[in-house]
C-alpha cells in the first residue's frame, strides 16, 4: 500500500536551528571543496574561511534569534539541450553554507520518507540506477512509456504547498522561517533585486532537497495506483503494458500534477512512447533489441556539437593541448553512458575522434612539401609520400587514408593522453 502522509521528525534534543549553527563549519568545508562561483556579494570560496572567522559568531546569533536575512541570488541563464534556457540562482557563498547546514540537519528526516522510485539528489543513488530500473520494467513486459515533462518545474514550485509539506515533518519554527526566507529571496539581475513568490531556482544546496519534498507525493500517488515508475528530480517515466493504458495514465496523472501540486505539465514534450522512442536521462532502448539500453541519439548529437567546437578552435594550437581539452569531456561522457556496452559504437566513436585529430595534423602541415617531408620522416616510402602530398584531395579525405593511419598511429594519441576506452560489462554501479 502506498504511503499517504508525511511523518514528523523525531526530536533531536537540541533545537534544529541550533544544530544548523553547530554544523556550519563542516558545511563551509563542503561548499569550499565545490569551488563554486561567487554570489552577489563577490565573496569567493577562497575568501569564505576568513569571512566566517571574522563574522561567524554574529551570523550564528542572527540565525538563533531569527533575524538573519538571506542575500538575493544572482541570476544566470544557461541553454537547455532541447532549446530554451534554464535559470540558475547563484546564492552567496555564505548562504550556500547555511543552506548546506540545513540540508545536513534535516535531510535525513526527509530521506527516510522518500520513495524508493526516486533517484535524484540522493546519497547512494544515481542516474544509472534509475535507468536500470526502467530497463527492469521494460524486461517485465511493460512496453509503453509515459513520459512526464514538468514545464519549468524549479521556476514554478508553489511556496505555500511546499512549506506545508516541509512543516509536516519539521516543526522547528525558526528553521521553517529561515527556509521560507530562502524561498522568497530576491533575484538579482542588472543590479536590481526582484522579489520571488514562487519557484526554487536551481543552483543552491537546498533546492534539490525541496524538489524531492515537492515531488514525493507524486511518487506516492503513482504507487497508490499500482503503476511502475521511476523518477530522477523532475524527470518521471511511467511504464505500462498497453497504449490505451499509457494514454489513460498520462491524462490522469497530468490532472493530478496540475490540480493538486499546482505544477504545469508540458504537453508538447510529454507523451506515450515505445521504449525505443522514449528517452530517460540521456538513454533510450535499442531498436533492434527493445530491452537493451543505449545512448539516445540526441545525447550523441550534443556530444559532437561540443567536440566540434573543440576541433574548430584547435587550429594553431598543439595537438597535446587539443587532447588535453578533449579528454575530460570524453572521460566524463563515457563514464556517464557506461550502461551502453556496444563495442562497435564506442570503437566507431574512437575512430571518428582520431580522424578529426589526423585532419588537424594534415591542415597544420599546410604545404605539399611539408606534408611529403613529414610523411617520409614518419616512415612512409618517398614515392607514396610524394603522391599523397600532391593528391589534391581535402584534409578530411586525407586524414582517413592509409598514408595518415600508417604514420600517425593510435599509440601516438594514447601517449598524449587521449581517452579511448571500450567499456567493459556493467559493473560497480551499486
């Protein structure tokens, strides 16, 4: 039976706001390790220890007596992969520290009550586990997917509904007052701070916890209907056995989200799909084998957009520097998409990357005489080197031919640190 209500947190002995003060220094160390950008006050993570040493006790006293007022957050708009922008709210380093201390104080009280179908922003849980759960549903015969896209979720969270849910677990009034002040903190843009009456902008330590508080009741509602779902933050997919059931679930859950949670479902992006046509956290399922997890085409296109920017800006720089820029991108991308175990896919990607690097080398050699000289120096016989240097074909064509593959070997890129690895079978995910 699905859980239907929040349970109040057990008393901790000390007032919660006092615990926030006690863990403030530990929270500051976490914030400093993240090396995030400064907020509207310009204080950097390097400045934070000295600032807290000088003003820490005064800040704690304000927290205890309820007079602390958060600074406005700095607005930063970033591009979304599918178009449009997402607003980030960057708090000051001090406010990030206080918010981190709040999360450390009350996060466990909520975490115990969150649904086991929720994987986002939770310790010991990750995107790969969420995708594997989706695969489990598909393998069980639930071959229709309901994709729920919440339109600008972090911008539209209803403060009254959210604080009502928080207060069902946390009863410490000074702490509730402080959380409400963080929700209402203004947004600084072009030197002017505008008030905020809804939303919990991404970019602060508190927002992930509050987003899970807001959406946990969606988890409970779906579970109460006996449906299979998986959620990562505001990305939620529901798995059913028939197209008719999928459409019925989409309509009814949309009514619940908009009626009870006062959020908006993006009807253009939400819908019902076969697994091979659905996407979840950058993954989809193979068209040849509907139960096999693969990287979604959109994810591959976004990667290559990023890589092409590196290649296009690499002319005139050394090969080593180009590889130094490529490797962190490739390592992070391949680690995230490690559930895709297609050796052919990864081999072809590696070959294409090396093709681009050989093109850069060919362009850097510029003239036929230089190309001929370098090809000979690298072991090609003089006649073949001369014919290759004057063939009149373009750089991309030449970079894929034998005269470049034989002279600019894969081992050269490996020595320069190019990340190139076909993933092994799925392991060490849990």
